[in-house]
C-alpha cells in the first residue's frame, strides 16, 4: 500500500516509516521539524541523539534499499499538503503531525492558541486536501485516550448506546479532555466525523494511550535510524521520563498521589496497531474509533516497575511524590475497552519491565547527556496558570 505519514520526523513517525517499509509498503512523508524546535524551546533535547533529516534519509536508503519520499513543509500551508497528496495519491494517510503535549499547551495563552491553531487547522487542511485530491484514501488520525478524560463509568470505543426519556440512540461517548492540547484532539474528532458523514471520507480515529520505549527491531543498530526519546516535562511521557530519571539517579517524579490510571503501550505495539488499522481500512464514509493501549496501570505502579527494571541493571532508584502541577484526579475509576484492535489480530507485548530494561540499556550510553539536564526534571508548568517548581510532598517511597 502507499502510505503517507504527516509528522514523519517525530517519535512515532520515524519509527512507523521504517516499520511499514520493512513490510513492503511504499512510504512518503512530510515534516517541518517543529518537534525539534519545541523541545529546544523548553530547554531540553532528545536523550538519544537525533540526526539531521539528510543523514536519516541516507541511512534509510542504505538499510531498506529504497529512498524515502520526503518533503519539508507545514500542514498549515494548504497548497503544500494538497500538492504532496495529489502527487503521491496515498491509500492511507497517517496523521501524526500535531503538537503532542498537554503541558506545552498550558504554558500560557500564546502556547494554548498555538497548539489549538496548529492542530485543529492542520487536521482540517488534511481533511480538505483528502476531499479535493484523494477522496478514496483512508485517514488514520492519531487521537488520544485523553479525549475521554476519566469518567466514573466504562469507556467504550468512541460510541455507546444510550437510553434517555424512553428513546434510544448510539451516540459519541462524552469527551472530557483535561488540557488545551487534549481538547484539540476532541475538535479534530468532531471535524473528522463531519467530513466522513458529509464527503464520504473513510477514517480511523486512534485513541492512543501513553507510548513508551526507545526502539523497534527494524531500526537495527544504526544510530541514525533511532527515534528521538524526550524526557523534559512537556514532551517526555511518564515512563520515558522515569527511565531517563532512573539512568541518572534522579528520583522518579510521581505527580500527586500517583493513582492516575492510564492506558500504556510500548512503541512496538503502537507500530503493530497502526499497521493493523492501515491494512484493514474502513468502508468509504465510515468513521471508526480504536482505543489503542496495551494495559492500564496507575502511575505509581509504573514507577515501581521502572524501579524493578532499574534494579535489575544495577541502578538504585528512589520514588518521590511531588505536588501535582496538573489539575487532574489522582484516584479514579478507569476501565476502557480495546476490543477493535484485538479483533484485527493485535497481540499485546505484555511485559513492561522487559521493555523498560531495553530502554535503560539504550539510555545508559547517554547518561552524561541526560544528566546535563538534571535541573529541568521537576515540573513547573501549572494547570492553574503561572510557573513554579513542584515540591516534594512526602518522604521517598520505601523499597517494596
Ligand atoms: N506524570 C507523573 N510524573 C511525570 C509525568 C507524568 O506522575 O513525571 C503523570 C501525569 O500527571 C499524568 C500521567 O502521568 O497523570 C500521564 O502523563 P504523560 O505526560 O505521560 O501523558 P499525557 O500528558 O497524558 O500525554 C501523553 C502524550 C499525549 C497523548 C497522551 C495519551 O504526550 O500526546 O495524547 O499521553 S493519554 O494520557 O492516554 O491521554
């Protein structure tokens, strides 16, 4: 199949380009390298060095024996995205080209406005370009489990049957996103539903949980093919941050009580799931939703798993609770479905500790590089405005 990836230079995009090419798909992609700039803006860099796109493209051609069809450009530049899609005529478009960070969107008005403009208008441009130049393509749109928030009832995959005042209907499950970033994904979902209904486009909206991991097997040992791995408060997701903290002996930063429960999945499972969605497209006009995660854990349980993996490679790790910079519930019910991907053959990896051990081994050679950013690991971006650094709210959690 011909697969177009928006955001191909990012954490997932670069890995997906390789995963798909290794399976015989023809891949094209675009990026404006904004992720590199945002991470620099918040005072950090990737723990694993990221090579220039020229070097990445060369390594790609050497490993896979085929060039990657890449163009630099912005989804906000409508003529650019329309022209690229018109030329490439993809069977599937995987849209990963958004700001992925809740804290970044909460820094101040300018960052909230930028995140909403970039994500919502960029996605709208993809929908319009599809309608105009490749209406038969399948859009695989990266949403987030965070669209649903943490309701006190089970979370279905996108829709649920509801009875109200004696009448029944199947309606979108309520969205209760908890940051201006997560809200962009809700707005994207609404626009995508509308485009499918009105123009007959086909789309899969992926409600993805929190991804972690440094590599997929396809990357081999060429450092130019590795994905980035962020650990700052904005672009580092929880387990990735914990693994980097463990490597340099920084206490793991649990926000609040640590009872926040989320669905998590290793990068290799994310690749498997996105590929299943691509290879099993919906019918024209269909909008479907996949909840995409391996298993649900509390953040505290994950911190213990990271500590267990760290101890196995000889690293002593402490876990501290910090006052939560986010406004979120840290004890709540959480029971989302994830049947659609299982029905398509998704086989979860199931071993978080083993995956974290691989991460630690990949990160240890970059210990000095991570250590140089020791001072930025405690968060200071607060959901209620302003910035001040979180403080410890208890003594270290004792050894299990
Ligand atoms: N957390 C900590 N300590 C940390 C970092 C995070 O306790 O050092 C807590 C947060 O308070 C939160 C949970 O861990 O309760 C998850 O935080 P996160 O930063 O790993 O993930 P989140 O902000 O929710 O966003 C990430 C991705 C985003 C994606 C989302 C999926 O950055 O793009 O949409 O995961 S989900 O969380 O299911 O909405």
